[in-house]
């Protein structure tokens, strides 16, 4: 099975999300493990929000978009599907509360090697488990599906509440939004109402949290921002009204813990 997988090139697909934002994703990865990478073009510096699984190289896809400008990568939280490509970049940031956990839960690609917590996650979110391997292609000839693990991740600096990510002509402010993980953050550009939420909020799938009290407070905060366009960690982008509806339907679940 694994030896017959084709090479998927380029590894990342890309689409224009509007407003100077590009969505990147890994089309050859099992849908449950797929996550969004967001690239924001700046006049002096570019921003990348999250870094996917690290199975295939992310940097070449970003370099095409950044055209030589320096790049800041911010991980919204520590889960493996958002930090795998961090090691490819020089400027890597996340919240200090999640930094110590970056290497705690590593992805494996063989279904038979899945740890119990990952199988439980598939069940919680109502996603079918993959077949023998969680890929439909490999990033290069000779790629060892059985031996692969999430690459080591580390950050070069921390972000926290109120920090500014200045791209020259655009500024995103860091919002601490714990609950999904202790160090989850969002990035908000007030001028345009553009919000990057990581796994704090997305649509068309169930949300998940470690701390329901903190998560409820974070959802309430995000609902009150006045965001106009929201780019989540998974799935499609959506508007502020859909953000508000998602918060409204999720809050009652949090009351049950």
C-alpha cells in the first residue's frame, strides 16, 4: 500500500482568500488532519499564521508568495497540525503557555500506529479513521511513511496579549484566547476587521476545548470584536455574523463542561 503512493507535487495547494490573504493547505493529507496555513502579504514583512503538519515542505509555497520579503510565522496553538512546518522559518512565534508542549503530541502516518488520544479525537469530531496510511500521496520519492513523525518544533520568541505584528502597511494585534489550549491566540486587524482564529472558532465542524470556562470567555470576547472576515484553523473563511452564530450554538455545550 505505502509503496504505491504517488508523489504529490506541489505539496501545498493555494487559493486567494481576498484582502491580501492566501489560504494554503495539504490536499494529500487525510481530511481530519488537514489544516489551514494563512499567508498575509505586507509591504515590508509577510505574516504566516500556522504551519500545517510538516509532512511536505511549506517554505517553498510561502516563498512564492513572499517574493523575498521576510516572514513572521505565528502559531495559534501547539497542536501538531499547526506547528509541523515551524522549523523551516527563522522567525517563529507562539504563546509561552503552549511553547513547552510543541513536541508533546506528534503525528504518525500509519493507521496502526495511531495513539489512543488521536483515535479518540477522530471519534469526538465524528471523522472516519483513514485506511492503512493517512496520506493519498507522498511529498517526494523515497519518503518513509512508516518512520515519519512530526518534526521538532521550537520558537524564537513569544507572543502575548496586545503584541503587534507589524507588516509595514498592516498591523495585527495578538489576542489571548485560551480554552482550546492554554496558550491559544488569535490575530486581529481592526482596520479591516480581519481575524485569524486558529482552532478557537471555525465553522462546519464541532469545536473542541480543554478548559470550558476559559473557552467560553474567549468565545464571548471574539463575538464582541466586530470582525468582518474570519479565517479559521480548518475549513472555509466566514463572516462576523456566522462567527456570532457559531458562538451562540457552542456556548450551551460549554455549560455541560
